C-alpha cells in the first residue's frame, strides 16, 4: 500500500486514544533489541501500528522491513497486552501483540550498548540498540510497558494475556 492509502488501526476520541500495536522481542546472545524515537525520553520494543485488513504477523514483518531493512522471522505470540497509559496529554488504550522474532545474522549486533541502527520513519528518527535481556537491565531503563522487565528472564511457554495500567503502579 502507498503511504496515502494506509489505514492504521488508531483513533482519537475526546482526549482518549486507541492503538493496535504489534512488537517483536528480538533476542540474541542474551540481549534484547530496543528502540526509541530520539525526541522521546523512553525506549520501546520495536514494532508499530497495525493496518486495517493486516494480520498482526504481517504488521511485524512490514514494520521490521520498514525500520530495519530486513526480513524478520516471526515466532510465537508471547504476550497479548491491554495497555493503559498517559502520553502527550492523552489517555491511551492500546492492544499489543508481542511476538518472539528472529533477525538475520547480518543485522548489526553489539553488546556495548551503542546504537547499531538508525532510520527515519515518517517524522521520527529512530535509533536501535541491544541491551542485556535481564530484569536489572530493563528495569534501569525507561521501557514501557514496565512489566516486561519482570518477565524477560522467564517468558511464558504459552501466550499470556496481561491487562496493564501504568496509572496503577
């Protein structure tokens, strides 16, 4: 689809926003790939907003091709998250699909915390880096949703549904 004909599954309603987000947990040698828009103070798991008529696996493949320039292999669905949070003056309600994913070996990897990839995506400049996939490492970062820090070392064997509300921390 061309950019003009895309219909993302996101809408606004009187200061509230809804978003259908798909993200990929890329793990390599005990590290997790994270990213951020450089103007934002937090990191997230790479992914993006689903488009109308697009299944969640296809969303992740498309987003990784757009952001990383590689073909990601999408694995099993780990978390289905109902995420409630406040951002930029709006209350958000987000459905999130979190899949395991493998990236090609050629995708840059570093254990020293440096930025391994940068891309301009729309109006945002994104940067990516690998961090240790440990509770301690993730808890030290601003990385929403924050439950991921507690779960990264013991990912569930079956898909887990989580309702998470940052306002109830």
